[in-house]
């Protein structure tokens, strides 16, 4: 482990060849970690299933309990966990660089509060059960995220002087508080059963019960990840300040816009699929910086891979520890993530 | 002998009278209840005329619509409650702060703790004694007991299907499924209705289940309870169809997923005998 601090220090100079090899190694290594975790996770669980039965084509799927446990109860959760974990960790990296603030999280800019408000409204108003063949809660949640994104973006650009990260931060934090207040009000008006559902939603849940929510979340998350791939070099320069980046040929406004929109899109889709699962977006990027340094060409792919693997592992715990009961996955990420993060801080100070 | 005993018996009678008055066993004239199950019980035992304030979520009987709403479990409006000048307030046992507050104001309270069927019958009888309607409450509890006995009698000798009893779920999806564990009122109703709770071995009232646990438990019947009485038939069939994804479960394969509407299924009270009978009918259609 390299002895770097968990801050947004400028990357160490390295020769181009060296760096290319390291980027390649990091992408392969953390990508493989995520893929292996996703493949192993469905094999682990409170009940033992036989793999040969799972893939036995002679048994009709409708009668094959092992196959249903594998394909309905476990595999979608692993995929959802990987998508959500990758999105939140990647969005965390991008927002920390954009806002030049190591404490920024995917939930800083109000997008997740908007997503939560959308979900709460559907849960408490009991509006249409399904829209376009998908459950209404994730859709409403994604719509809420987009609404919040639009408001924050409008506020940050309304002075026509580019994208003010200060206004972005202030508007995001204020919107977060405002939406949280509205959420509390909506919950207050709800009856007890709806309150239980909405409180539970906020704790995060990857038991998606099928591939619908995943298929649906893949498009926005895919778009966001493609956008992320274009950002690392510019983010490196942006962490040294907008002026400094501009003198080195970075189109600052375009980078800021792309960073904000892609991180917000990833966050909105991730929250719509799994609820606002905390800590991933802050702990994974910092842990990765301790492992690979501060260069975003390494940090971003590594965080996406580690975020996916970390959340998939947490979700295995969520469905196993209290079986047959579900333990909210947000509780696990917080209980593992919080103390671990503190330990890292103390150890490397 | 008689010379001594007369003053003695007068003393005893006086003491009894004092103790009855001191313990507040007079019939209350103005009752506030924030517990829906007990508001309904108060009306059912003939104390409805004395009920002046009810909880926000009280829906039965229809007369509650004409009473003042005073909040609920989490948000009792104390100012409004005091303003109604009650002489008895029915609170949840967990509302300790409010109970202390009204006790300081010398207002009597009756506290309710969630329990099983037998506990609820006991609560009905105690509420009857407390409101001076012991006979009516005893009759109500007796009616519920005989309804339960009648249901049991009809089901004698019948095989008990393994049942998943769901009382909460994210609409339109199989997420956040809450089901009854092996204790409490829902579990008791299910037992009385001739079903075997698929999660009887978990000693909790409420379980949030994973899809895996449900697949592995493989219940013969799924009974899903919802308090939403206004759900349209289309929505009902769509909600039942949501379970089709778990097709290896016998309940799904054999089309034995039942959605029961009404708050009598999720709230213990005077209608719990009928609610049990309705569950029994869903589990054993040919016995009714």
C-alpha cells in the first residue's frame, strides 16, 4: 500500500509508459475483482443449492427451486449491487474532484434527496402500481432525481458565468435539506404502514426480485459510465483549480458540466434501483486513493470496480446474516464503512 | 357480637366504596381513544356515546367520523386531548410521556399493548370492566370466542396448509415483503383459521423476508392482507399476479395466492372472529 494521504493531492508525475501499464493493471485487476465477486456471490447464501440442478435443463424452471433461488433471489441482487456500487463509487470520485472537496458524496448535491422524495410520494400517495410495465417506485425515484438535477443545474448556471461549483455545492446542500423536510412532512401525513415502507426504503434494499429494475437502470448507468471514461485526465487538472486547468488546455465548463451531469445521472439511477445506500460513495474512493494514489486515471476505474465488489459482498451479508430476515444493506455499509474509514484516517494521519 | 360486627361491616363497605372510587372504577363519561382497535371495541360494547375523541387513523365504526381527531401513536395532540376534558384516555403502552402527562393532570388512562388473540380478548374484557360495561364486553369476547370455535369445528380433521402471511410489500413488486413470524395476533388468527405458518419458527411478530427465504419455505398458500379497502379489482389482480415470478412456490403454481382487503385483518378488534373466518375460507374453500 502506498503511503499517500486520502486527499485530492495532485497526481505524482510518472512516465507515460509506466502509467499506461498501471492504468491497464488497475482496470484489469479491479474489473476482475468485480466480476469474480458477482460470479461467486450467487453461490453463497443461507440455503445450499446444487449448481448441477440450477443448470439442469431437464427440470422445468417453474419447478426448479434451486434455479429460482439462483436466478431470481440471488443473481439479480448481485448484478444490482454491482451496478449500484459502481455508480455510487464512481459518482463519489467525480464529485469529490469537481467540488474539490474530499468530503463530497453522491448524496451531496440533492439528487438522492430528490430521488427519495419521488419514492416517498409514490409510496404514500399509493399512485399507479406500475408505469410502462415497471414498478412505480423506482421510476418516480428516478424522476425525482432528474428534477433535483435540473433545479441544481439551473441554479448553478443561471448567472451565465459558467458552472459555479460554489453555487452547485450550496444549492445542492440547501436542496438536500429542503427535500428532506418535505420528505418528513410527507411521511408525517402517511399512515403507519406507508411510513414503515418509506422508512425501510431509505435504508436501501437490493432485493430487486427480478431483472426489471436492473434492465431499466442499465441505460442511465451505462451512459454515466461512458461519460466517466472521458473525465479522468481533465479531473486531474481540475483538482488543481479551474484557472490552472484552463491554462493547460482543459475546457473547464464542458468538463464541469459533463462531470456534474454524469455523476448525478449515475446517482439518480443507483438510488432508484437500490435506495440511498450510504458510505459507498465516500469510503471506496478514499480507500482506492490509499491503494493506487491520487491520479484519476487510476482512481476512477479502481473505485468503480471496488465499489461494485464491496456492495455485492455487503448484500450477501444482508441476505444471509439474519436469514430468513433481510438486514438492510445500508445498515451494513454504514456499520462496516464507518469504523473502517475512521481506522484508515487514524492510521494514515 | 352483632354490636361489633355492624360497625365493622360498615367500615368494610366504606373502604370498598373508597377503593372503588379511588381506583377510578366509576363509569367514565368522556373517553378519548387513540388506539383504532380499542375505539372500535368501545363502540362495540356500547360505550360509543361516551367517546369524544378518536385517533387520526380510526375508521370503524362509521360514527368515528363525527368525533374529534386527536392524532395517533406518534403524534397525539395533547392540547386537543386536554381540551376535550376526558375522564379516561386510551393510549398505546409505549406512549409513556403522554401517560405521565395526563396522570399528573389526574386523568385516568387505559393502556394497550399489542399481543395475540387471547391477549386481545383479555383487553376487551378489561376495557369493559374499566368503562363499566363488563357484561357487554364479556358478551363481545364470548361472541368472538364462539366464532373462532365454530371455525375450528368446521376444520376438524382437515390438513393444515403451510401459509405465508404477508401484511406489507412495495406495491407492484416483490420488494420489502413483511410477513408474520411465529408470535402475535396474525399468527394466532392463521393458526385458528386452519393454517400452518411457514415462518412459525421465527419468534417475531414481523419479518422482512428475502425472496430466497420465501422460495425455500415453499408455502402452499400465500395470504396477503391489506388495509386498503378501496383497491380496484384491476389493481387487486395485478398485485396477485406480481407473485407469478416465484413460480416454483406451490401457492403460485396452484393459484392459491389470496389478497384480503380490510383493516380488520391487520388490526385486532371486535371483527377478529369474522377476519379469522375469512382467512379460513381462503385456506379451506370447500369447508364453507
